[in-house]
C-alpha cells in the first residue's frame, strides 16, 4: 500500500503515499471536525492503523499508553467517520478530517481534546498558570462509558 521512500523529490512532489514513521513506527495525526475545522484531537498511527483508516474510512490509532491498536469509538460509540486524509510535504505528519456527528472525541467527555486555553503574556505573580475552559459542557460521562476500561492516559 505504501511506496518505499527513495528520494526527497518523490516524497515531496510525487503522487504516491510514502509515509515516514518514526523510530517507534508511529506517525503523528491531527484530527479535525470536517464541518467547522475545529481541532478534535492529536494522536498517532502505526502502519496498521493508517491502513485500516484508509480501508474502512473510520479512524484507527495506535494507543501509546495502552500499547495497542484501537478504532476510535469502539467503546464510547463515537466513531470518527473519515471524510478526508491529508499528509504533509515530507510525509511525516497526517491530518484527518472526520465526522463525529453530535459525539465527542475526548475520553474526558468533551467534544474536543483541546478544551482549555493557556493564558498568554507575563506571569509574574503566579507560580502556576491557570487555564480557561473553552468547553464547559461534557458530551458524555466518562465514568459510565469507560467503566470497564482502564484510564487511557498514563501520567
């Protein structure tokens, strides 16, 4: 399915998919909502996850914390239906645009994993930065959805 990476000209200007996976066999993926362009999540794919995503039109990722392949929504039911996949110029980063309907992409229960904003500017009087919540309503209760699943994020 993937072309061997022979030279930079082919990679940057060629028409064949030749993704560059890192030393762990992973490629970073930014996932956005196809309706409004909002960032939903950042994750990683290995070769198998990318192949399954292309073939099934549903997002598959490699979970670094659980060390396994997973189809987004297999537990929560919020499947990411892929509308478009793009790859950057040197083919070492992927952007997928997905439809999640009225669902969510964040295991914490918010629509997007990027639900907080970091304040900008000098921070002379505070030791810790206090973030602002940009999403105030969760789409689902993670305790109910993931009751049998371990916490998907390692500290």
